């Protein structure tokens, strides 16, 4: 897996929260961003799947 660089600007308060999170896990800021981004994307994917399942369930109920 090739690594790519991401440059972004974030609010000072958010950066402080990120640094606290990284320190609590004894990981780098970069690793913390990767963990948090991965977690958020996985959560979003799960929510989308749940929404699709709910739509299918409602359609099945309506058809009965």
C-alpha cells in the first residue's frame, strides 16, 4: 500500500483535541488522523447499510 500525503488546515481547538487523542493512545498525530478517519468512514458505511436495510424492511412490510 502506497502512502500519500494529506495537507489540511483545522481549527486550533480541533488540533488540540487531536493531540490529546493521539497522546492518550501513545500514537503520532498522523496515526491518530488515520485511525479517526478510518473509523468515521466505516461508521458512515455502516449507517448507509442500515438505512438500506430499513428501506427494504419497510418495503417488505408494506407489501404484506
